[in-house]
């Protein structure tokens, strides 16, 4: 795929992003501190599989566009 930005959209699950772009984990935790739980393998396998970026933005009280765009920049 030429443009990896297309994979990071509001409906993308956290686990999909972390598997494809492992380098964005620290940025994700920085933007949504509640995602520090992703460091725990058990919680990562449950929470990250069902949580989308849209839900994460709500949890972190961060604008969805800011979250998506920040992760896209970090992935590139």
C-alpha cells in the first residue's frame, strides 16, 4: 500500500494500529493517558481489540481529528 494514512481512520481498532505501526504506541499513550493499560498484555488483548480511535478520542477527551492526524504523522 502506498499511503499508510488510509489505514488510520476513526473506525480503526487500537490493536490493528499497534500491530501495523508499533512505533505509535508511545504517541497513543501520550495523547490518551488512559491507554497506559496497553502495556499490560492481558488488557491489551481485550481492550485494544474492541476499542476504535473514535472511542479512544472520547476516552481521552481529545478531538478525534487531532488523535487521528497525530498517529498518522507518527506512523509516517
